DNA sequence: GAAAATCCGGGAAAAACTCCCGGTTTGCCG
DNA sequence: CGGCAAACCGGGAGTTTTTCCCGGATTTTC
C-alpha cells in the first residue's frame, strides 16, 4: 500500500485527487496540506511514502514545502504536479529533491502511474517537462551561468524594476560600475533588447513574474 | 434546482467540483467540458443555468468558451473561476459576458454561495478581484486607453521583443517614427524604465506573460 | 605564490533617446 | 462645405545612455 499526502492550496483540487487516488487499489491518501507550514507539520505525525505537491502555494512556495518535508522525512518521494512548465520552476524543484514533475494537464491515469513509479524510486516526467529539460541541457546550464555573482546581483535588481543609479547606491558602488556591468551582462546574455534581458531573468526565476508583472 | 456545467481542462478539478456541488442540495452538475469547443457543443444539448468556467483552457482561451456559450444560450449565467487576478483577464471576461469572477483560492463554501447568487442574476466577485476592479476604475480605464492605435501597435510589438528597427520595417514607416512613438508612449504611460513599460503591457494583456516569458 | 578571474571605475566615441518642429491625412461638427 | 482637432509621419539638434577600451586593486584557484 502506497501512502500519499497531498500538498495543494486548493481544497477542491485536493478533494479531487483524494477521490481519484483512494479509488485506486494499492493507493491511499493519508493526509492533506494547504501550505508549506501545514505540510511540514503534517509530515511529522504521518507516515507517508509519496507526496504530491503543487508548486504554486499561497504565501510560501511549493519549493519550501519540498525542502521542509525532505528535511524531516528524507525517504519521502516527491512528485510535483504543477501548472507551470518554466525552466526555473522545474530545475528548482528537482534541485530541492523532487523525484518527478508532471504538469496538471496530464491524464489522471498518468498521475496514478507516476505515483506507482515514484514510489519505486524512479523518476517521472511529463513529455513537455522532458522537452524543457532537454533544451536546458543543450543550453549548457543556461546562459546565466557565466555571470559573475556581482553581475547576477545587478540583473536581479534590474529585473525588479530598479534603476541603474538606485542599484549603484544599493550596492555601494559608482553608477558607472553598474552601467559597465549591465553592458557586460547584455553581452554575455546576447540580449539586444531590455525585453530579452527580462525574459531571461524571468525564465531563471530571478523575478516572480506573476507578482511583479501582476498577470 | 440549479443546473451547472463545468468548463475546465483539468479532469481532476472537474471531478472535485462535481463531487462538491452534487453534494449540495439544490445544485446539480449536468455536464463537463475540457475545452471551448467541447463547451460550445455541450451547451447545445444540455439545459444549464450556470456555467463554471476556468479561464486558462488549453489551446483556446476560456474567453472564447464564454462567448461561444453565450451566443448559443444567452440566458446562461457564467461564473469565472480562475487562478489569475490580472486586470486584463478580469475585464476581458466581464466584457465577454461573465457575471462573476472568483479566484480559485476562495473557499468551497464561497463557490457554492457564488453559484446561488449568480443563478439569481447577481454579480459575484472575490475580494481580490473587487480590489483590482476598483484600482482599474480609479486609473480611469487604465493608462493604455489614451494611446492612439498606432502607438498601441508599437507597444505591443515592443512587448513581444521586437527592436525599434524591426518594428519600423514591419509597419512600413521610418525607424525615426517608431522612436518618436516610443517617446510618446513612455511619456503617456509615465514609464521611466523599460521594465515599467513591460509591466503595463503585461497587465493589459498585450503579451501573454506565461508564454512569452516561458514561466 | 603565481595566475586567473573578479571587482571597480575613468574617458571618449557611438548609439539611442528627447524634444521640437512642420507637413499630410483623417474624421467630425457647426 | 470649411474649419478644426487629432492622428500620422518624419527631419534636426541637443542631451543622455551605452559601448568599448583601458588599468589598477582585490579575491579566488591551483
């Protein structure tokens, strides 16, 4: 019997999964959490084999939930179920210890199959996710990798809408230095437009698009 | 008895709502659709009072589903249930004929209550949504409103990452003209940074953030 | 320790942007 | 029909930003 806990901030979605999974022989939902905090406390007094977690929790991120749960229960197998197929979400989740990643568009049967395979320690990915991972691999770590820490910092602040001058004073350096960094960044990232810069920053999780751009 | 149809591309979510609503006295789910096309054909051979629709359908948009269904069944009351609280989504949905708009973060009880009120012809909004609508109202139609069609076009292309020169050739005008437009746009929108420009463009639906930025 | 990379900023040329201008076209209203 | 306002289009000059080059100080790496 595979014991499952659900981490998702939509009660209705949790209900749907509970109903789906409990109906399946060999699977049993033993707990639900609506936030990272709830997940962390749940894991302490529940014996679970697999956690199904949604990345976009309210308040805290699903990433936190993953880290917290693994800290308390290292043998837990984590399968991410997310709406998002952006590179940053995927790599962050995997680096945090998730074993698999499915988009919410996959069929219920795929989820069930995925859970069974995750429980055996296998990795599970939706086709779209595998695609994104492949592209990332080809990119060779992603373009942002060759940025120096300082350059990275500048880019992050820029993506948050700060002006060069504000960045400079915040970093306690001359505005000229920041401008020089920006020049280098544009060059390294092959970004001819500010849009492209923002694009790359967003893809790599430097800025929370949904919050920052309000979409 | 209020007859309800569910439009959402996640089978599990539909299941969750069906379970939730059928358990409620006076409510009954009479059909489900996973896409705008399915919704349109479903509405033809089903008598429904209320449609619960998710905006982010795969392929087609939920907006299309709303328009299609209202075309075939003008008396249908539509309640949008969406993850997104961006101004563009909300106004588009309402302009397309939706009567209410709830975020998926609200409680199941709120959804049930919302359905009952929508069925009576009342409008229903989550607090966050009401907030956004209020801000829009204060903005006075949104800053983008004073842009001329041509300026709007330039902004849209810019938001898609095109350079000024490419925009110019695409519009069959001189690059200088495009630069002048850009100048005006920045002025009208009070945007001191390109980031702010993108921010505004995104909020008003000129660019699909999730797709364009791959997040 | 030496070598390499990073951090930091100056200066000058090049590119981009702003602001102002005038001409043309379009649509509206007295 | 004759203004008239708004939008469309682009030139020119001045200002600002960006780029590209430089060299020295500091840190990391082998």
